[in-house]
C-alpha cells in the first residue's frame, strides 16, 4: 500500500516475501521482537491457565508448543500462538467434567481434527460464520472471564459458571481480602493507564503491571496467594488419558475445541495480515500448524493452542519480519521455566486475575456493537453473548446461529406486493426480496386484479429467484390472453422475454450480453433517466439531507476518464462519499505545471473539504499508456501536450523490473506496467503541493495508490517497492477488528 508515513502513525512492517531468514534480519528484527513477545506471553499464559482451572505448567507448555510448532508449521508468518482467553470457558467446563488428564487427550484429538480440516482445504469455511455470532461469542466469553476473575481479585476462587460467580460476589465483598483487592486494583490501574503515557507502548502493559505489582507485593510483604509451580516441571507434566463418558459427548467436546480454536486462529490470522504489508496468510496451512501444535500440546499435558492477536500485534509492532520471532519466543519460555521458575512463584494470583479481567472486558467492543446495530444484527450478537455467558459456549453459539439463519429465511420471504388502482390503471409495486417463499402472496395479489385492465408492473427487488420469475411470467401471459395489457420498464420487459439466466438484468439494465449492443437493444439516456427517477424514492431523503448539509467527502479519487472505470462501483461508495477527478491517464501534473483544473481540485479537496485520503487509481488496458508508448497523438494536438506529463512515468517504467500480478502470477504487459508505475509517479507529484505535504506531516492525510484490472474486475494496491502490486481486498478490508482471545 502506498501511503504517507507520518509521525502519528504506527509503523507497519513488511516481512520478506520468501521464507528465507537472513542472519541480519534475525539479529536485527526477529530476536528483539521475540524477547518482547516472550515477556508478555508468560503472565498471559499463567493467567489463562489459572482462569481455566488447568495446572499452571499446562499454560506454559501450550505457550512453548504454540510458539515453536505453530510458528514453524503455520501459514501466518507473523502470528504468535499459545493459550487463549477465548477458550477459557470451554477448557474450564471440560476440566470440571472430565479432569485435566482427559482434557489434555481431548485437546490432542482436536489437534488431529484441525489437521484434517486443513488438509481437506476447508479452512476458509470457518470464516463464513456470521460476524454477529463470532463477536457475540467473544463478548460472552469476555463477560464470563471478567466476572470469574473478579472473584479472584476479591480474594475468592473462580467458579465454573457465570451465575455461580455472580452469586459468590457478595460473599467475597464482605470477606475483606484487602491484600488481593489492592493487588488486583493496582494491576487494572496500571493496565489502563500505561498505554496513555507517551511512547509507553514500547513495553507491553501486562508485563509492566505484573512486574510492578509483584515487586510491590514482595517489598511490602503483602499476604496474597501466589503462583505455585512444581519444583520439577518436566516430572510434573500430566500425560493425557482417555476420557470416560459417552462417545457422543466426547466427540462433541473434541469438535467444540477444534472449531473454537480454528475460528479463533483464523480470525487472528486475518487481523494480523492487516497489520503488515508482507506475505498473506495461507489459512489452510495455518489450520494444519495449529492442529499439529494442539496435538503435541495435548500429548505433553498442555492447554489448547490458538493464534492470539495481542501477542501477534506486539510481535509486528516490535519489528518482527519472519516466523523466527514466534519460534524463538517459545524457546525463551521453555528456558525460563526450566532455569528460573522460582521467579514466577513470586507473582500474586490477583495480579494475573487483573490482567485477565481487563482482557475479558476488552472482548466486548463498542465498535462491534455500533457496527452490528447499523446492520440490524445486534439481536444476534446479544442472544449469542447471553447464551454463551449463561448456558455455555456451544449452546450460545448454536442459539446465535439459529437466530441468524431464521433472520435470513425471514428476509428471503420478505417482499411487499401492493396493487392500487387510479384512473382505470392498476399499478403493482413489488419491493424487497422475492423468492419462492413469497410467491403465494404475490400470486394472490396479481389474481385479484380484474381481467382486461391496464397494469403497470413496478418491480424493484433485491433478489428474484426462478420460482418468482415464472409466477410473474405466467400471470403476465394469462392477463394478456384475457384482453388486458401489462406495462414494464424496458429493462424488465427485455428480461421477461429472455431465459431465466437474464433476470438479474431487471436490476442492472446497463449490463448487456454484448459489449456493443445492437441498436434496438440500447437503453437511451432518457430511458435511463426515467428509470432512475421512478426508482429514486428510497434515496430522496438522503439526497435532500446532502443538499441541506453540503458535501463532506472523506476521499479525493483521481482516476482515468476511461468509460470502463466506475469509481463508486469499485469502492462501493455512494453520493457524498467521494470528490472525484477524471482525466486521460489519471494524471496529476506537478505543482506549477500550469494544469489549473487538477491543481485547483487538489487544493480544494485538501484545504476546504479536508479529505482524509487521496486515491490515485490507474487501470489495465489504458489507452493513454498505449498512446504514450506508441507516440500515437497527432503532432501539436492537445492530447499530445497533455500526455507529455506521462513522460517521467514512461522513463521509470522502462527502467523498472517486471511487475507480476499478485493473484495470477502473470507478468504485466508493457502498457500495464506503465500504468502501474504511473500511479506511483502521480503520488509523488501530489506531494509537490504544499497543502498535501503539510496535511501528511500533520497526520491528516493518507495517499493511496490503486490499480484496477478491468478484465478481472479486481483492485490492486500499488507499492513503491517490490512486489509493487498486492491484493487490495486483503490490505484494505475493514472487517471487524479482532482482540486477544
């Protein structure tokens, strides 16, 4: 991604595109990053083990195995794996039902199931879960963890269920365990206040909180429960045993651990990909790596392993470039436990509970709630969260999925069909989503219209399936046969005469079977205007508000005048979102080049409208690029004068190495390579404007290079370094932000 780097922006690191790790990269980047991740992983692993009811050594075993095995075999180069807060409720339930040794066996079996899922290449299917269900699951887990650890902060013991923990809070409040409360509250205060200090994020807040509180507790001899590790860790490992119980119950437990761990890891991997500009994650390989880690962790008596975003984001921020950092962090944990385990026993349990209390609360994110509310998915989120917190993880997720599926079916069946008569003309309006579930209501309304009448059919639906299409067609033919008439707009009428595969064109009349349609198939501009005005009622309130409030676009979009480039279509934006400039070759002549139109637009967008980003978008099969390479413009023409601004791009393109498409792997043509290079040159030209430079320096403006492949209908981001092009869907996606699980 070609963006401006300002002091207010956090650095983004770019690992090498290959798996090779040079000694220089290892010593300069990965080794220091691994030490930072190691320091934050130890207290988190101990806290999660304590919250899950597992032996503390099991949390450290999972951290070691997750770092080394998942780090080496996984498909996410910078993801760090280990025990995760998101599995706390699941593990606690298994421990209470089967015991720790059997839980370790379930973890081992779940690992083999994850390997199978990865081998069968269905890793991406785990991401098909509704975001409302996923975020609701995490929120329910977060609330459960927070209330559970509040018990420990107050000096009590965590119970296995939310209701039991809530019921026990009054008793703990009356017990007055001053030492534990002081330690826990101080830990929470440090965790919340440390990131607010200037440049304090260099050292992770959990590490600072645990070290500071442990030192104070030791200095003032505070009477609190502390970490209790075995004297000989290797001899105290609990080997797995076969769980006792029904086969269905055990299989359900294995499936639950495998699926939850898989979803956690894949969500984390996708989130980590958004933090750097290097190689993207291979999700199927990541599942195999996570499965191998869980199989080995369970076999050694360790906890379940997943990818975790806090440790992973710390890894990226600390400068890691390759998977060596994650592997080394696991090595450091193993050496520390074997050589300096006595130091861990100084840590108060209330300090670890404070860390987990804050971690749990952060799983409930207001940003997710606001987003889901806007998309009318808040009910699914609430039901899932409440179900997970009160009933259990599996029950809560199933309740959320059932509600989400029910809402989908309701929306599929939801269509409004009205028939009104005025002046002897019947108007039938169809709105919503029209599928087979709504055909009965549609047919009843249509059959109620008297024979021999004039009918205008106004069809504006989100989706139309085969059954609904045939129902309309059968009624239309019958009404015509009984002496009536049916008026459709041109697009709808053409679709009615075609086969079923053409019915989507009722919604998109600009799509044609041929690039250049026959004259009698063309929709004239006036026809298009009439169709727009007939269907504009839903957007008129928004347009009226835009007219009253004025324009407040967040983006200046500079692109080519090519008729095949539709900025709002590419960026899925609407009225009021973009301030747009179009010219031949998407050019931004440097400041002072006597190109007043472009210069005035840039200055107006930055200084008056205050846009947050400027996007320069080139495209494949660019006529300007071909003309510049072939010297096609006529001598002395305005086009020749304009294309002289492309000459710096031509020179740089000819000196540049081949550029490869990030998806197909094919080398770009000479003209396409020029259009990619030209985007980078125009970004440099933008920085010749004083207002752009100032906005960048103040962190108010971001510059983005984009290249649109017309044939593939796909956008690529333009970089100013190898590999020059990257997939825009992976770099710019704004799907929900993951949190540490």
